[in-house]
């Protein structure tokens, strides 16, 4: 079962297996697409920051300080899809 | 199985199933236990039907399925069986929803079932149908938690028959 496979990879420190799964998840089963999707999300986030816009940094710091790691990890996955969608290039068959 | 090339030619994504274990390592499992289908105890025209779907269809006022989670969402949503397609929406990343957005019935045939009940071809519908998302990486949780939760909810509705449909 896949979760067991991932747990074993995490326990043995097999980063290749873990990042491969992340890419597969973001690429709907296509590792190369997933790699591009990760790049796409970061590029979109960077583009927004280029003008050094005002941001709610207090909110960010409070969130990082007060929320548990699982919630932040979950947010991290949400943010990936948020920026991918914002890029306007949606490769997925379905919707969030 | 028929000629694999012939099958591939009819698939939107040729080789999808033969490569699933490569794309999602360990995802293909084999079940050796056998659960026989229950026999229908009364005519279909007297039977109350429920519907369980992996389509990720839900009422617009319910919390969206967690489609971003890497291990998936192990919750389900009751969908009132008298809903109109406009009352419903799809939250599911992993199958093409273009056709279903034009006509929800292609993936979640709620109006067809309502018609069958109205025409007395089936005896009636349970108050609720049930929906979840089928992209699940934790098969044990799927079987021991989600499936059990859905089974409990279905049982409350006292159906005589259940239509199970993947997306």
C-alpha cells in the first residue's frame, strides 16, 4: 500500500522516494509534470514579490508561531495549488 | 481481457492501469477476501435505492473535499437525493470534469435516478446519497474508516439496494 511505502521511505530517510511522490501528486501521476508544477508555483510566488508589495508579516509570523506543523504542512500544499491556479495554467483534469 | 491494444485505443489515457504501480508505487493491491453480493429481497419496483459515488460531488453549502491533501480526504458527504444538479458541485482533481460540468448526470446520475423512482421502475430513493473522493493513498484507512462510516450512514437510510459507482 502506498502509505506504507511512503512511511518506509520516511523512516529510512529515502528522500528520492518522498520527493518523487510529491512530484507525482502535483503532476497527476507524471513526475516530470510535477517538477514543472512545483517550479510554476514558486515562479508565481516570486513574481508577486518582485515589486516588494506590502504584506501582512505579523499574520505570517503569528501563524508560524502559533499553528502546529501539520496545519502548516497542509497549508503548504494549499499554497502550492493556490499559486498554480493563480498562474492561469491549470493542468489538472478536475477542480479543487 | 480483450486485446490490450484494442483496449488502449478506447482509453483516454492508454496504459493508465498498467503503469499505475510505477506512477504510484505500491498503489496496486490484491484483495483475497471475498464478500458476496447480497441478493435483492424484493422486486426492484418496490426497492428503495441508495447511491454511493467516488465522484467528489457535494452540496454547494458543504465543506469542500480536501483535494490538495497528499494522502487524501477520508470523509464523505451526504447528498440529498432530491437535489438538482445546480445545487451540487464537484471537488475532485483526478478525473476530467469537463463533461460532468455540462451534465452532472454523466458522473453522478441523480436526475436519472429521480426519474426511475418517479416512473416506479425503482421503488424509491433514500433521503440521501453518498459521495467521497477516490484518490486515496491509505487503503487501510479507506477500508476501515471511510468505508465503515459510509456503511453506517447508508444503513441508517435503510435501502434495499445500493448503486456503487466509481468516477
